[in-house]
């Protein structure tokens, strides 16, 4: 049964759908049921019963005819639960000022505009959204005409990006269900669909989705119910088309429509379901969960560049460790990190512990407000494969630097067939890996060159993770920790205890033969 959402979020009684949670009231409490406070479309109201009531049951100063959402928003709103301002706790002070600017300007220009998706969901859960997305009936080109600081991006799904410094407000146009204009084979060139508004593969994956519709149609085109909640600054109303509030209350990730069909339309939804479940600590609803393992192979149809972007999102929600566990549980990790998965079969192995520690470290850094880089994450994820390759090459001997560089390139190359990694990150990964051997303190020259390296801190942190996972490195991590924490005298003493650097041997020149006397 439907638990009262605001009891979860604010402790206030909830008034929305009229469905009670079925629990017996405590002794001394009122036995009065919490009836719906929905603002219906005027056509559904009975004559003479159009008085709006406050959350305390008292008539408001305005009639429903004056405050009805249909009139307020100028839209045909049917089959929607509309939650009045006093019955939800979303406040403008928690919304980005730039997102509000976009909402107000669109509304002033005659385009109904709504905050939608994860921003609304996280506000309801008491969080602080990083991104705010807006949905409107304005086309991307019309949005661009309104905002000089915007541009239209995307082919498959055209949207407008309105840029305010480093913040980007994403504005999408209401989408509609549409008939397939053309079907394309998976291996067929796609240049001929460049200018089409609608196209699918024969397997059902959407290639072009630029057919616009109403807000009602748009809600049904969204992926999960918890992401289909719309908030407007006009009347400060919250619109729920698919019982998303009930699923937030039940802590469920539920697909809108038939899950298998929706996964085939866009296989990245598989990753989104897992990401949301881990991030929010929600359960994936049974029908939504059922096809995940079977359809995980569809991710092979997604470009490596897009999968890299989705992977970064997976591991930067603050729940990287839980996310990776779910990726492995549903067999999805095999289509993202295939080169390393054979080394993680034993949960108690050094390799498994290293990756768990790296993901846990990422979560902690995000919790502390620190930055994280995909380069460090991929360094940890691919380290078992590199370590194994170097062992096979050089046995127990320390590998030469050209060998390390060659095997690093090979490991990265194998990973690029699953997810792309931008060059700025692969370069950083190579440096972190190469420094693992240079971090062996041998001489003053060695110590001074390593600690001055721009990747020293990342390589040092990685070294500590290796030791914490159980690798026997001879206490190198502790040596560097004491060296960094020590004063100048201690550092000089520690360097003095190292084996002195060998001075290069002078090359002896053979004595010149005396010139023969000329005749």
C-alpha cells in the first residue's frame, strides 16, 4: 500500500491519491482518513464543488477555477496526480538559480517549462542535485533563439544546452510515441538516417528520436517512474503521471512500459537501472529486474565512447563499490571491463581486494568533497591484467621500462574495445603504473625526481592501496609516508641510509700515438 511520502521526507502528513497505507492508527490519534488533495482538471469537477481547500481542510481564498493547473499552465492535464505547493517540500531555494532563470524565461515566452527527472527526485529525497534538467514544449531551435548562451547538441536525441559558466542546464522537448519511419540493420551504415526524426534498428534500438508531443506523452517516454516527476514554478505544482511518488516511497526502481522493449530501445537503460539502485539504495522492481542478465549483451551495440561516459557516471555517484557489485551480479561488468574480470573470480584475492579498496576510496573522496579522476579508477581496474602480463614476460625480475610501456599499451588497447578512454586519461594511467617501479627508493637522485613528478601523489595513493590489498612491497609505502611527514633532518637521514648512487665510470681514452716525423 501507498505509504505517505511526506512522512518519509518531512514528517508531515501526506495528501495525494487517497490510498492509505492500511496501518492502524496509534491510540489517541485521529481515525480520520487522509483524503486526496488533487487539483483535477475543471472538466472532472462537479458543479458547485470547485472550492480548493488548504492542507488544514479550510477553504482557500481562491476557487479551483482560478487556481486549476489546466488554466494556470494552459495545458490539457489528464491522468495525472497534481500535488499542491503545501503538500510537497520542494523549495526554489534548493534549485539552481540558473535553472530557475531558464524556467522563468521559457514560461514568460509562452512555453510551459518544468524541472524534471533526477533533480526533482533528489529534491524529494532531501538530496542536493548536481544537475537540473528542464522539459518544455519549445523545440531545441526555439530554446536557442531565447538563449544566446545555448547550443543544440545531439543527433539521436536533440537537446539544447544552456550554459552559465561551468554549469549547463539541459533543456529537452516533450517527446511523443511515434511510428518507425525506417529500420536499419545493426551493421548497416547510418548516414542515410542523419536527417530523419525517427529510426530504429531491426532489434528495436532507437537511432533517432526527435518526434515531439505533449507532456503526457513525454512522461510515458521517460525511463523510470521515479524520473517522471515534473515541477513547475507556476503555482509551484508537482505533477506525477506514473505513480512515481509511490515508487519513491516504496524505494523501487520501476521501468515505465514493458521493460524488455524499453531496454532494447536503449540498452544504456540497463546501466541506469543499476546506477539508480546503487545510488539511492533502492530495489529494482521484479519485472524491471528480470531481463537484465539476459539483455546485458545488448551493451555491445553501444559505442565505446558513450559507454565510457556512462561508466564515469556509474562510479561517481558516491556508491562506486555497491555499483560494481551490482554490475557483477547482473553480468553487466563483462561488457564493460572484460580484460580484468577473469582475475576477480576469488573475492578474497589480492586483485579483488585492490579494486574494492579503490572503489571505496573513490566513495570516500566524494563524501569528503574531493575530486576523483577516471584515470585513477581505470588504473586500479586494469592493474591485475597489467601485473599478470608483466609476470608472464619477466618472471620475478623487475621489468624494464620499455617492457612496462609495451604491456601497458596492450592492456589499454584491449579495454578500448569495450569502453573508450580519452588520451589525457590513458597518459595519466601510464604514468601512475610506471611510477610503481620508480617509487622504490634507491638514491637521492631517484627520490628527488620521483617526488617532483606531477603524478607522484596519485602513484603514492595507488601504492598504498596495493599494500593494503595484501601485496608485499617491502614497506615502500611506509617509507614514503614517513619521508613526506618528516622534517628536513629526517628526510636527509633517510636518504643517507639509502645505497649511494654509483658515479658514472669515466671512459679512459687511449693515449695518442706520437706523430711520425715527416721527411
